[in-house]
């Protein structure tokens, strides 16, 4: 049997570890209010060089306004805001009580001290990796656990592996004769799930033994949280440079972007590798999720983004969704109230996913994600403005950046060279590298001995030179719905 494990785990020198642990201990010993102010001050000091650069360029803007300068200042200001929020406003809900909570947090139904958890997985054609995933699910250290695995009509030998594991490990195996897609398969799992918490992972993932416990702790401590996302890194970093680049990028997307959104209880995507939901927050919306349609056709992507959207927006969209599927047993069985749930992120809950190691697989994955972004924008974008100024700015600011990226790439990488404005192209690429370097330094701060931080500027260049072109292509091919989790 082959046991998969994370390819490269950073090893921090003992001296650095001791210093960081001592600093953390001293901060934790302070009064909550004092600790908050000290952390904010330290974050501002760390961001001071970027703030001075921003101020210098902003002062000159009225004397020499141009689109490139304005864009650069906007990106720099957005990066500073994200870093500030992630490092000064984020609290891990599995580690300590959140400082920002709704005024009527006590109005949310409380979970039992040790709620039952249904850990659910849908798989199709993952013969090579499914055993490691299922074994990691069975090895978690949470006592009251129900495991359900749905085989979505696999035809590559996955079924044989699952049947063998079912004889050895305590999980329920559901075999589908017809391929329903990931959402349909997971809804089948939810139909037999009896947990207070519904927790999902992907078939190419390996879950840390304490990951479920951390997710549950976050939900029990904070009844207002309808969902919480874990922290994901790459499993197969030994597969080459592309895998290592994605690993560093994943770290930033969770540690910074999700942490910034979590500071306001509005994480826009509880990612599939480790996604924990309160039963009350999603159960009535599962038929809408499975039967989601877009542009007049069934839409099989946007699995995690769309499900998160039902949690974030049910106070405004929930009743209409339930009325549309009133005949479904998921609605008839128990009509849960539409609440204004918060959505969080816990850095303590770790999971590793197998990322694409070949360019073709990577591009296919990114196209799926672009399609999910487009679909989710038309759903979540209808109500995110209701969730407060900060959540509004984070969501729509990110959406505008993604939409503007192809236009800016054409201007700077196509139009400028054709019009002999090579300096404009060079300045644009330098700005991209600068932004990637800032994110890389943030990675270096969290992982002092890990040299992989140097991969982050490469991801920024890859995003602007390659991935930005995929948004128009994804828009033109929205009707192509294929589910495949293979990262080979």
C-alpha cells in the first residue's frame, strides 16, 4: 500500500521557533484589548515601507495622472489592506473567541458541546489516490463521526478500492450506477447524513487528524458561524516547480485572503478540500444546489462557492429557493429559519490537496474555477452589498480585479508592444513582480526557513501572462460541464 503525505513540510530552526513561540506567548498573556492594539501596531510597522511607497506615489498622482499609475496604486492599496486585515484583524475561531461578533449572536441556535459530524466525500475515477483520502478521513480524532463515501459511477477501478476499504474501515459506501456529478453525489450523501455538522472534503485530499476537531470547535464556540473553511496546502510539492508554485499560492489565498474576509464573517468560498457547514445553514438548499441552472442549462461547477453563497445570502434569497423546491424532502423534513449566518475560516484545521503538476491539467482546473467565479458572481453578487461595507469592498473589489485583468493584460502585453511602448510593458511586469514579492515576503514571515517564498512572484507572472486570458474563454465555454478531479 502506498501512503501519501505532504511532499515538503517546512522545518523552522529551533532558535526561530523559540523566538516566535515566546512572542506568541507574551501576546496571548495580554488583555484581549491590549493584545489587539499591539498586534495592529506591529502589523502597521511591518507594512510601513509599502505605506510610504503608496503615499509617495499618491502625492505625485495629481501632477502626472495616467491609467497605469492609478492601477498600480489601487493594487498596492488593496494588497496593503488585505495584509493588514489578515495579520491584525483575523482571529482563528478554533483557537480563541472572535473579537467581532454580531450584536445578537445569542439568537443563533447553539450546537451541542460535542455535535455529531457527518464527514462526506464524493469520488469519481480516483483509483490512484482515493485510498489515502479515505484512510485520512477514518483516522481523524473526533469521536462522534459518521463517514459516508459516494462512488459516482467510477469506471477505473475506484469501486474495487472502496469496496476493499469498506470491509476494513467504518464508513458507509454508496455506489451510483449513473454519473450525477459532484453536487448530485454529495446530495445523495447528505440524504443519509444525520450529523449536526456536515463536513466535506475532496477525493484528492489528505486530512490532518485534528482537522475535524478544529472545525467543530470553531462552530461550537461561535453559534453565529454557519460554515467554516479549513486551511489547504499542496500535497504533491515534489512533483515539480508548478506544484511548488501552487503550494505557496494556496498558502496566501487562505492565510491572507480568507483571513481578511473572515475578519468580517463573510468568507466568500468555503473551499472544497475542507468545508464544514451547520446542518441548519444548508440542508434546505441542497436541492437548489444539486439542480442549479445557469443560462438555461444545468451548471455542474461552482460547488463550494455556490454552497457558501446559500449560507451568506439565505436571509435574502433563502425563502424563494425553498419555495422553488418545496416538494423536496430536504425542505419538507424540516424548514429551518433563514438566518444571517457568518462564514469563517480556521487556520488550525489543515488539509492537503493534490494540485495539477502538468500545465494542461492546471489550465483545465483554472478554467473550471473561472466558470465557477462567473456563475457565483451572478448569484452572490446580488446580495453581498447587504453584508456591510468591508465585506462589500472585499467581494466586489476582487470581482472587479478579476474582470479587469484581461483588459489590462491586452493593453500592456499586446497593445503597448505593438505601439512601441515597451517601457509601459516593462513597468507593468515590474509591478506584477513587486506584488508577488510582497505576498512572498508574507509567506516568509509565516515560514521563516522555507525558501519556497521565491515561487510567489512566479505565480503572479503566471496569473497575468496566462491565467488572465482564461476568463473570456471560460465565459465562451460555460456550457461545457465535465467533472474530473484528476490532477495528473
